[in-house]
């Protein structure tokens, strides 16, 4: 840090402030964790100076011998950890990993000769007219992914994301009564839509998914099954989701981030069957430029950590904690979507407290707890204000917390939410109505919770 401070003191200061923030507030953000010091040090070094376009032992740059070793070690660890036929560890993020997977599936299934038949002679020299043809070609393909508002991710065909430009995007939701995936309804929808890709995975769904069933649905309509396990990769790695619930056993292509339950550096990776390997390895130049060797080194460290027995125990404790937290919330009369959880997160409906998710998130943060607001299925408050809180246990489990602490957290949440009231709008057309953003939090409760 001293070296950083010599050049950019404010950055050194902000790093220290962030450390203070993460130590002084309880981290319940479902997509965050604490990576190990080994992973952080493998990332913060001179490896960042190297270009290595291509893939191991097949590079467009000279002098990549050491990066070849780093990357192939990370690939081997990923294959071992997940029992995958092939792994690609270059994506800089989960969004990149999904783009690589989309392009790989398109490349494998929408054959290049079609380009020639469309009059595109040299794919490396596409002019504007060619690009239009290509776009048209891609536009004919369909993607069926989980609805963003039901817990899916932006990159799964959300209308403002590039995935919805690349494909004709369709989405499936959850049963409005139970909040659960309805496999029969999905099978009917898939038969109607006939997508090129059936995409499963979520950012905010609290239940295990039967991937064997999804593969049947995909096979019945000739679709590729792609699973984005960004959120629950650590639970797959740690043997919580096995058999029908392990996506790597059933999907053609699986993507993930490396920084959520997997507890590694910020990044992504793609796993696939041999059929897609050659296409996935073309992530550069299809989607990305030079990989980040320092991050691949950190992924290698984190994947090695996840291959150890200790990580299995950690993964099981994440779920045990999430279940304890859900039960403790229910015991205090709080409303938990689907009535509980099978994974690392739960969704609390804050409408019974007369609050929006935005108000609840801010009030809770004032008391030293960091979590985020989230839409609930068919949320009448929209994606900005929302009606829910997404609560995750990966980070607090890393800190060594267990069921007793989960009860205490439930106590704190209940105490804060039941002592927070929406402010009344004083002016304009909505005067007299409760605000969706502003709130009043009892000062004594704030002091009490912070003291705990
Ligand atoms: N996929 C899912 C299911 C996610 O939840 C996320 C991030 O929250 C991503 C992809 C994107 O990951 P990143 O933020 O690394 O691009």
C-alpha cells in the first residue's frame, strides 16, 4: 500500500476505507464473498504485464511459456473440481463467460458455411453489408432464459442487454402461487418456442434446480442446454448440488463467475462438453482480447482451494446457514419467498412492513448490514424500488458464523424493519402518499443493532 500511496494517495486511502467498510458492516450480499489472501496475492502482481491472446500453447504473442503453465493448470483444476470435459478460464467476468458461451453455441450449431451461402466470402473482412447479413442470421436464433424479474440475470435475454439483440429472446418465469419453477409449463413453452438455447441459472432464485429434467426438456425440442451457475458454483464444487441437481452432469455448456460462492477472484469461466470445446476456446478473438494472466493465476489458486475437503464443509455450511436464517426469519413472522431456501440465498418480502426494498436496504445499511434489494416475482414496485431483500450467507460463512449468528441476524433484521416507516410525501400530486424511497428509522434501534 505504501507504494500505491506514493503514486496515488487517494487510491491507497480508498483501499483502506474499503477494508474498514467490509470489516465494520456485515456482508449479506448473496453475490459477494471474501477471497483468500493467496488468491489476492496471485492476482496483484507482474503477471498483469503479459499479453497472451490465444489459448495455452497456441498463442498470438511470443514469450507466453509461463502463462501457458498458469492457464493450463487453472484449466486442469476447473475440470477436476467440476468433473467437466473441458474448461476455458479466460473470461474476465460472468457476463463475458455468457457471451463466449453464446458465440460458441452459435458457432457450433449455426454452421459457418451458411455465411458463405449468404455471400460472405471472408469472415475476417466483413463489411457493413456482411454484418447486416450476419445479424439477420443470428436474429433468427431463439434464446429461452429465466425472466429477469423472476430471478434470472440481465445477460439471459433481458431486453436492455446485448443478449436480447443477439437472439430473439423469450423468457420463462416461476409459478405465481408457489414462486417455484414449473417444469411442465416450461416444457410446454419450450415446445412452442423451439429455442436454440434453453438457458437456466439465476441471480435470485432460492431453490435447487433439477437439471436432468431441464436436459430432457432441451433434448425434446433439440435445444442446447446452457446453465449459468454463477451464483451456486461453490455449491456444485462443494458437493451440495449432486446428481440431478449438478448442472455439469446434464448441460452442454455451463458458465460461472469465480467470485461468488466459489470464493475466488472476480472473473468467469466456461465448462463444456467436447463438442463445444474448440468453439469455446475461441473466446479470444470471438468476444475477448487478451486474457488477464494475473486473474487466471488467482483463479488457479481459488480452484485449488475449492478442490480441498475444507471447501466441501464450507459449501455445506453456507446452505445450513441460509436455512437457519430463513427459519429464524419465518419464526419472527417475516415473509420469505417460496417459504425457505435450498441454496445460499433467501428473499424476504418487505411489503408486510409497509416498505419498499429500497427503503429496507437503506435502513438496514444504516445499521451496519449490507445486503441488496431485489424484485420479487411480479413485483408491483418495479426493479428500482422493488419489494424484496436478497440475503446471502456465503460471506458470513467464510467468517465462520453458524446457526446461532443466523438467529441473531434475523433478530436484527426484524428489529430494523419493524421500526422503519416510510416518510409521507409532502408536496406535489402524490402529497399524503407514502414515499417509496424515503423513510424514518428509529435512532435507538439503529444504535442497538450497531452495538450488536
Ligand atoms: N450470471 C449471473 C447468474 C449473475 O448473477 C451474474 C452477476 O451477478 C453474472 C452472470 C454476471 O457476472 P459479472 O458481474 O461478473 O459479469
